């Protein structure tokens, strides 16, 4: 029986958007965990409390949901014209792996704030009062994110009156710009990996569905709610309490991943739960959000529900919001059609916790759609800071 003493590692527990995670400076990690590999994975799993067959994360910092089973590493950037490098790990709740295949858009907000909190910014770049522009290199996907972080007296302003559906209390607004968010040139290919805005997706054992498969923000498979027997007004309980529905969504996700070239065999999907996302869309209609607030059809352009790590998300992933905004800006996609069609530069969609607005700039160049940037507002704040403790033989 092991009796290894616990070690303590400087860490900060932060909320970013509708997610939260444990943040580390790269230089504060044990030396073996400063590089990719099994030691780093084991450390993060032990910090979060995974893999947990009880799916509770009682013995860790995780919250037993995809939104709260996350770890982040930041360091001064090694890239020209960037302030920090940001690496994100999605820790599986009950399985033995950490998924590094994508970004967390919500925690990108906290990454901008943490860059200041952790002293990773050039002091000359931080105003005494105003907005600090933090240029982030998102190392998982090789993309640039620009965070506009409010500053007061040289410190991050965390409190404010900006309200974000899915978050209980208001805070200061942080504007995020996702620069060139498509995956062109990266794994998965162009903005539309199949070369089409809408495909007929054959799903073995389930059926055939229209699908928009897009790589912007994060690879995402969009299907029509009505085609899969849903309305787009569902809350978490309606989907997550239905094992058959979850199995259908996973089958659709796997079929989409194969068509997008993200995996070569269906078996690979088991260790790539973070990407692609699966989402379903519908035209606007009245519904009641998870907080009990009535959302009227005229408040939104469309309805979207998305799954993360095999479960319906309580609000909307930030990266999926980028995919939604981008797809909405391109005529003919399922997202665009659900929103009424035509050209648009912004869209407000309804999700289980309320509504969210996201903007995107897309253009057709030589017959190919490209997206230059997507913009949305989130908030972030420190929940706790100090040291996280893990058994010394855990990694």
C-alpha cells in the first residue's frame, strides 16, 4: 500500500464563461509534466479526480461534468507577436485519458485574464486603467485568440454588470476575437472538410441525415433537430437521462468524424471525445430555460443544443459558438437555414441556459468559403488560488 506524501503545486481555480478549470503556469509544474506525455496526463487526472467510476469527482477538483473537468497550462509565448501560449486538456470523467485535440472557448476567456494574474504579460503592455489586449497562441489547434481584458489600477477587473446566461452572477465583460478560426491547413482540412455546406450523412444502424460539418472554432457536426426526433428546446435532463438518445448522438458524431477525416476507424472515437462536437438546430420557438426564464421565439434567430463529452451541455461551449456563428454567416448551411437563411454577420441563438450572441465574418473567395474572425463576449474570475495537492506517486 502506497504511503507517498502529497506534493503541492501552485494553481489557480478559475471560471471562464460557462466552464471552470484548474490553471497552471508551465514553470510551476513538476519537471516531468512540463512536456507532453503520460506524466502530465496522470497529474491532471489526479488533480481533477479521474478516472472516477462513480462519476462524482469527490476526490479531486473536477465537477463531474464536461464543463468542469478541465486543466490549463499557460506560459510566456514562444511565438512572435504573441503574449502567451495556452494549452488546454479536457479530462475524461470516467475513462483513462486526457483529450488534447481541441480548445475550450470558454476557458480562453480565463486564459486572457490569467495571463495578467500570473505575471506572464509584459508590464509595458498592461494599462493602469482601461483594456489590456492579450494576444494568445492556442497551442492545441495552432490559432490566435485576442482577449480584451478590462483593467483597473493595473489589475484585472473581475466584477461588473455583464450577464451571461448559464452563469449565476454578473461580472466584467471580456471580448474574445477568434482569428482565422477555421481549421484549414490543420487536421481535418478546410472550413468544410467534405467540400460541401450540407451533406447526406449515413449513420450505420441509425439512418441518414442532412448534416453541416464545419471546422471553425472546433470541428462540429450540425444536424436538424426535427430529423432526429427533437425540437431544439430540450434541456439537459431530457437528453442525458435517455441512454438511447445519447447512443444515437454518439453514432452520428462518429460518422461525422469519419467523414471529416478526423479519425480513420470508429474505434478511435473512444479516445477522441472532445472533438468533433455534435449539435442540433431548429427554427425559433418559445421555451423555458434551465433557470426557469421564458425565452420567446422573437428573442433568438434559431435554437441550438450541443453535446460535449457524450452529454448535452448545460449552455454552449465557446468553441461551438464560434462554429455556430461561422455556419450562420454562410448561406445554405443547416445553421443558416434554421436562422432564416440569407447573409448575416451575427446571430443570437437559444441554448438550454438562455441566449448567446456571436458574430462572424465570412467571405467567398474563388468559390471557397473562408472566415476571418469570430467575436463573442464572456466573463471570467478567480474562484480560488494557492496550491493543489496530489499524492507524490500519482504521476
